[in-house]
C-alpha cells in the first residue's frame, strides 16, 4: 500500500511536469518577435551621402629657379608679385671667365678649320699628281688623306666645344618657363650664385591663373568617385561663396599610412581671387552603390568584435554579420548575407540574443 501511494505521487509529478513543459512550449511558440520589437524591411537601394573633406589649393605649375652656371647677379628685373609671361627675362648673371672661355673655344675652332682647309687642298693636289705614274708614292697619298680625316675630327670636336660654351653663356640670362607670378626672391645684384647651393632658389615662380585643388579621399569612398565628377568647395577667403569644379586626376594609389587616395580638381582662377596654399572644404555627393541594401541606422549593432543586424526569419532572431557603406541621417548601406525584403529589428542592441 505504501509503495502504491508512492507510485501514484511520482506518476502525478511526472505528468504535471510534462504538462507544464507542454504549456511552456505553447507559450514560447506564441511569442512572435514582431510583437515584441519594431521591424523594418531591408530595401534594395543605395544611400545618397554628402561628405565634407579638407583640401588645399596649389599652383598648377611652379618652379624653383636655381643657377645653371656659377656667376654674379648683374640685374634682377622682377620682384615678389611680378606677373610675367613665358619667355620674359627675369634676371641677368655675369661670368667674365665664361666669356673668355667661349672666345678661346671659337679661336681654336677657327684654327682647326683653317688647318683642315689647307690639308684638303694639299690632298687634292697630290691626288691630281698621282695620276702621273711614279710622281707620288701611294704611302704619301694615304698619309695626307689620314691627316685630312684627323683634322676633320679635331675641327668637329672644337666646334662642339665652342657650341657648348655658347650654350653655357645662354644660361646667364634667366627667363620665365611659363606664365605666372614671382612668389619668392632671394638674390640681389652683386650676389655670388653657384650651382652647388640648393638651400634657397634665386626665384620662385608659380602659375596662379590655373590652380589645383588637392584632396585626400578615404579608400572606402575613393572607389565610388570617377574622373569628371562634379564637386563643390568653399574657402575662408570667400565666405559663403560656393565654387565648383570637376575631378581632373586620380593618383590611382592608396597611401599606406592614411589609407586614402589623392585626387585633384582643376580650378580656374583668372580673376585672381584665390591663391596657392589656401585651404578649402570640399563637398562630395555620393550616389551610393547599386548593389547595396539599406536599413535604418539604428538597426546596425556595432561591437568591439563585429558589426551585424538582427534578422527575423520564421519567427526567430538571427545575427547576420555585415559591412556598411554610405549613410544618411536615417539610413545606412549594408552588405552581407541578406536580401531585399528581409525583416530586421529597428532599435537593435547587443543585449538582444538569437532565438534557439
């Protein structure tokens, strides 16, 4: 009897536990994440984004002018701020020893040319005389011919040396290689300049009617920007004035330190309102990737280990790892094992776990 009562109690407890578990399963089955969380649909669309990046204006062309030959500054015809055209004479150097070297080279060339002329005439006379049998030995004729060839080579060498000296004299006159403005002057008449001194240039010339706006683009954005894309920019020199230009050049190289790509925008500055060295705020309007999906920004959870969204499928919550792209004030591009039409939890956080 005692054992029968114990058996009845155990059986009842088992049936009661089983009944409670069944009820718990039914209760869990009835809980739908859609009832507990706000859901949003994953859209097949990129996100338009506006970003602002710092840039700097530089001269389209600039050159530091150093002396090509040693000498003294005779005349400086320009100063800081002087606007010059291509070919304009900027300064004149003097080097008397170079002038003398050029004159000596010319005299040597003249003398060798005269010697060559005499040897040629001598050879022609011997050649005519050799037509008479026994008058001229073949050795004498070949000797004078070799002397003519040697004198010709010597004359050509002296001519080349004279022309080189003339070219060096041309370097005493310094001319502008392109249109621009003198932005630096470091010499005055009477100063000794030499080709070894590279600490400061004699003059600095920059083209300012045409500028380059250089900006470093983060690598994640650089791939979406193409040549000829239109950009806007602002400068402190012209408060509130919106300027525009086109992407003219891409370096096609990612800086390993800053993970960015340098790009240049050509800027017309014929009015002279801008100057090299000015900083600018460059605005890019990114259209977004055509292959991207988008969700509300609050649907993306970022932790120290991963970035993911909480997807609801078959009434179960799953964490799907993603990478992100453009973002606006309310939406963000995502890339991962998702498809358009999936449902994600809007106000997601790392305290929400996956459903078993």
